[in-house]
């Protein structure tokens, strides 16, 4: 598995940030719930790809089985530190210092790790890889099944 470059991950994160900023403009509680929910489950979408990762061509893989895509469970575990940072940003004054500090610790951890794993990745046992590095097992199995027409007749040569 080829690990994703930190600059590529940063661009994907920026795309997700733009989406989060847009969702935060929703009224009151609806915006808060939309942002918090997206932050937590974003890496469980689209075969372990957030919107930013999908656009850039990255995905989340499990450290135990790199060919297997991460699920919503791993997404929630790996993104808890980011959700905490978002919640801290909502606290006036103290949160404006603690939120960026939390994100900085995550970034420094990813820079110092050989596989680019941040604290959330270490907790969830995941890491970010190039999407074309391995096809998820469900897609690989589906591509090997012969095509069949609507009536169930085999149409392969």
C-alpha cells in the first residue's frame, strides 16, 4: 500500500473544510448536527472516502487488512479528535486556542509517523492511502462475476 502524501491529504482536508463551512451556515442546531455528523462519518462514505478524499483520489485503509475499506465504525473512531477540535472552536476565547492546538497535535503526529498516521488513525487502526493502490474487496469480487441480462441468462462469451 502506498501511503498518501501529506500535501495531498491537506488538499482533501481543505475540500472537506469547505463543505463543513457550508454546512455550518445551516440554521442553529441543524447546522451543528450536520457538521458534527459529517466530521464523524465522512470516511465511511463512498468506500472509505470523504468527499475531499474522493475528489483527490484517496481512501482510508485498515492497518490489519489494507485491501479492506474502513467502515463507519472506524470513521467515527478516527475522527473523534477532529470533532473535539470543532466543538472546542465553538467555545469563546479558550476554544479558539485549544481547537487549533488539537489540530496541530494531529498534524504533527501524522508528520512524525512513518505511515502518516495521526492520533485518530492510531486509535482506529487505519491510515490514508491512494485510492488506486488497491480496489476494495467488494468491487474486485463484483468485477469477476460474469454479466447476466435481466432474465438471469449469462451474456458473457
